[in-house]
C-alpha cells in the first residue's frame, strides 16, 4: 500500500480543490434546488474513473440515482452515498455562506461538506489513487449514489424492493462514519429508521380576536395538548404500545457498546446544554440510550403571530413537524398507525397527520468478514487495536432498502467528528479526517478484495 | 334633535368620504408605521371643530396622545378613543388591501375601520353635526385619543396615574361598542384587563441533528411541556392560585347578563368552529363565561424548521406569545408573578418570561346617571326598551387607567357587530351601524348635558 499512501500525502491540495466545486453546487432535496446539476457533476466524476454509469429514476419527479459500476473480481462491494444536502436555515447563523466552501483552522465549512459530499468525493479520490498507484481494483464495485437521502429517501425503498439485482453484493460500505475525540475511526453496522410527519389542526374558519378565547377553540392549544400526550418531560414516549416494539440490546450489542468512548461532559459542552436529557450521567448509559432508544422530536412548530410586539390574536391553524428515530422492531408504518390510534384515543381526532417520509431501521451482523476487514483497516490506518463499533448509527438512512433487507452485511466509517454540525449551521469537516478517510477506503478495499 | 337627525341623513356620503383617508393611513403601533402622521390628521380634524388640542407624550418614544377639549358646561364628558391599529398579518387572507378602504355590500373594509377609526371619525362627525344644527355643545368634552392601545397602552397607566387632573370628568364614553344580531345597540360598563408575555427557551448553543434527540434537550419540547402546564384541554387554567383571584358575578351582574342575547349556534357558525370550548351549549352559560371568565391564550408559537418538506433538526430555541384576559381581581402584576412561580414550581425555570404589556380590568357602576343617559339614548335612537348591558367587555382597554381608577363611571357603545373581524383579516363596519352610532352620540350628549 506504500505507493497508494504516498500518493495521498502528495495530493492533499488537489483533494481539497476537487471537493470545493461539489460543495459550492447547491443540491437541496427539500426544495429541489440544484439536484440535476449535482447529479451530472457526480456522473462526470465517475466517468473520469472509467466507470459505467446509469442514471436511474427511483420514482416520479425523483432526482436520479447515479448508479455506477467499476472494476472486476470475485467479490462485489456495494458503496452507498448521496449527493443531496439539507436546507441551510437558519442561514443567519452561518459564519460563512453555506455554498461557498471556506477553510478556517484546518476545517472546511459549507453545507454538505460532511453530509455527504466530503465522503463521496474522498472515496472517489481513493479509487483514483488506487488506479494510479496499484492498478486494477481488487474487487467489483457497485456505487449507489442517490439524491433524496435528506428527504428520507422517499422513493428508494419501493425502487430497491423492485430491483434487488442492482444491489447484489458481498458487503456494503455506508455513506459515512465518524472518528472519536482522539481522531480514531469508529465503525457502525447499521442505522436507526425514521418516520417524519406533519401534524396540523384547524379550529376556526379564520383567526379571531383573542377576547373570544373564552368560547372559540384555539388551534395552537389543540396542537400543544396533542403533542404533550406524545412525550413526557422525562423524555418517555407516551404513544400507546410504542415500547412494546423496542428490542433491547443483545449480549453482543452490549459488548460492542463498551468499545465506544463517550465523555458525557465533553458532549454536554459541545452541544451547549445544561445537562443531558433524562439526567443521563454515565458514558455507557448515554451511548446505550443514544443507540438503542427511539426518539420523538418536534423538529418545528408554528402557529399565530410571532412578529415583533404584541398581537392579541387567537390562531385558527397550527402545525408541527415531528420526527421519530426508530430502533428494531419499530417500523415506519407501525409507528404512524400507533400515532394515529393514540391521537384518536386521547381525543385528538381533529389533528391531521401527513406522513412526509419513513425508513426502516437496519442492523448488520458484527461477525461478518466485511466487518472484520473494516476493523483490520482501522488497525492499519489509525493504529487502533480495538476500534469502537456502533451496533447502529443514531442517525438514519436507507440501510434496510439498500442492504440489510437483501441480507447484505453493512459497515460504515468515514471522516465525521463530534463537532461536524451536520444538518445545522457551520457544517464542517476537519481536513485531517478527510485525508484519513481516503486512506481508510484504500486499505479497506485492499483487505476486502484480497 | 330633529335638525341634528336630518343633518345625519343628509350627510352620509360625506361621513364615508371623511372616514376613508383615516383608514388609508397606516398607524400600526406594533411596528410604529404611520403613527405620527395619523396623530397629526386627528389633531387637524379636532382643530376644525374649534377644539383646543395638546399633543401629550405619555412615555419615551411613545406616540402622542391627542388631548382635546371643547365646549363648556357644568358637566364634563370624557371620551376615549385611539388612532392606532393592529398589524395586518396574515395579509394574504384579506379580500382587499387593508389600507385601501373598500365598500362591498353595505360594509366598509380595511384595517382599523372598526377598531377604532370608524368610531373616532363617527364621533367627530356627530360633534360637527351638533355644532351645525344645535349650536353650542351642552357640556364640556375632554377627548383623550391615544396611539398605543393595540400594544396594551404601554405607557398610559403610569401617565394617567401621574396626571389625574387631565381625566377629571363626570363620566366617560369608551372607544367603541357593538350592536346585537338585530342591529340594536348594546352597552358595556368596562373591560377585562390583560397581560401579554413572551415565553422563550434556549436548550442548546445551536440547532442539532435530530439523531441527537436521545441526549440533547429540545427547546420546542421544553416550551410545549411548559405551556401544557398552564391550561388543560378542558380549558381550565392550571396556574397555581389563579382562580383564587377571580370574583364571581354579583346579583346585579347576573341580572344584566340576562339582558344579553347570545345565540350559540349563530356564534359557532360565525367563527367556523365545530363547537364552543368546554362544550358550552346554552346562551346564558356562554355569555357568563365570555364576560366573567379569564383566558390564557397562545397567540403565537414558533420553533425549528417549518418550511416545505422534511428537515430532521432538533431546535435550540423556541418562543411563544401568551396573552391573558383578566377579570377582577386578577391584576397584571399578580398574574405574571403567579405565572413565574408556577413555571418555577413545575420545573420550568429555564423558560424565560418577558412582559410585553398589561392592563388592569375595570368595571363600572350600572346605576350611575351616565349609564341611565346611555340607556335612554338607545331607547331613543334604536327604539329598544331594554338594551343589553355588558357588565364588562370581553376585550380589554385602559379603562382602569383612564376612568375607573379615578372613580369615573364609564359606558361604551358603538358601531361594532358580530361579523366585525377586528384584529383579523377583513375587518369591517356596516355603514348602517356607522350612521346609527353617529346619531347615538348626539342623542347621548343631549341627555348627558341636560
């Protein structure tokens, strides 16, 4: 691997220069901005590697999947990435414009630099470095790059179930991963699922003077009361039957959890909170909760007058966006069924529910060859004897649709770090992590194809 | 009064023409837009009546009070009006631009036409009609016209307490009033108080990816849980000690309540609700509740992402605007003290409270000469033997600061009607009510000065 590693050391400026235009190109799946241009940029980059590329359409009006194959060999590696990004709001909190990638203090800032363009481009750089220094790839690669991950991969599940042949592989590398506080790569073996709904209510034909509050129902109150029945201040999710479907961690899971360092105070300081929810204070308790507990999150709420000064109005409408992170065996359809039943049972049949997206949780076998090859690569690149292994990522992605529903083992690693700020202002990636992630892909491919 | 009444009949077009420019001039106290221009227009109109006018400054940066005196006589009548209006949001729901007064189907539409410019201009027309037809006014008039009523008359209370000599009078006519479904004037003898706060919370240094919801506190949830402790879904206000300060209606109050027609089904239809809050179904129950119960209203709430599509974000901040309508003896300072204590006691000391405005409730003696003269005028103008008398308006105003704290009896009447839409899109006044209100002022002044 020596020539490969030397190439990485010598081409760092180029790796940054090639990342920047990808981060400068908006590709916001929530609004559709720039998605097609972005897909075309990815396609060109793949063609430059000598790959075969098909632009697949996962559903009506969906941005294309850049479906790429390259190399040959007895084993097939599936790589999953996405080229879409989250919206930039609240834009006023960015220290530099989100679509002008900017380097400060050894970090590159911009929307999508970490989630997921830095990982996609870093992996492309690794493949090219391999080709330039090692020649033929040691395995066949299927690269699946979609454009609606940040929208919950709306069309992907039905597409993947219809076309399992496109995903047939011996293992799958997931879109990204992170290093720990010490800068050492960690692995993950899957992801939580999610389901995202908009709850809304109309209580009146139109807004009214607030003096009518003695008699006229208030949409904001209706929504607040309904939401309050979903989760208690101690963070217990109150939806009837919800926890019946939560599978506790296995013995193997518990052993893996002990490999994961978690400094509660550092985490509290980093997020700028007073304390963690539920009064969690030990690292093991925190990481167990983080990985094996589902969530119910108000991602947004809006009703009535929120401008300056006072306006004594009684709002006729209110709406909230509510996202759930799902552990096995909480499936999206099950959760929305439970939620609807819960609302109706608790007197909130006036609350309308619109499902905006959902993904199944997916959890992979820790004993697969794929995972062993990844652990070996971490040992080789990061010099870590026993890397941390997350049984699942706390975040979500179409792991079930792309890999675990087909029985394909899955592992994720990458260049994230605790201050990465994905989905938030000042998203960033440390350049040193970016380069390490490039080395890691090369080493992993060597192990996998061997 | 015949010449006066004939003058009203002959000058209806002029009364409309003179109202329009006042409604076309924005004067939004929440933003400050147009207040000074509006005050000057009012001053000119008063000078045209031969009045003496002083522009008084109730507080720093406050819009002026147009303090007007005219006429002479042994008795002094205080008239209270205001020239400011509510903001126009949601502007997209207006059928014609809010500051382009428009006549459709015998109604004039525009922000402020009812609250309170139609009443102010109508009264000016009545005084001029008197002067033109009857000569000298039969009493002295003090006309107190402020510019921050829609902001809770922020500076008025301390100003009035400092300058009681400016308000010395034998009785006070309040800014407005309404007719019933049959178009017959009703009276009111005071107003609820109010207090308006912004509750806000920050749980994190910045927004986070929603996968962190297992550990990172969510500002939206904190605010929802805190608000939920304030009022139950059955509309009972839960603030500890709150109802201890609610004075039940007296025997006289209960007798007056029976004069007030209230058609529950018509009200439900008019506001476009399924039913009234608390399952109220009888008219007497509804009106008793409407006048003698306090309210706690979420006027607005905002947190996180509320744009299109899904964004899986965990919000760091949340805020709500909460307004209370107060009956005796709930005073603003008492309620904010109780609210703060309640939040702290229930584990919500992280919720920040900013007081944006407050007004004491004020309730006047039903047996005063002032009220008798008003009842007589209703009999004369509207031909109603026993007019409905509201012991208090369900809405608020500085009745305590201007009148009741000085022992001045107070009565309100005017041109409102059930479809008036004040503080909401498509605020309007029926022209027939506008002309009746002009007649009513003339007749009342005749009775009062006699």
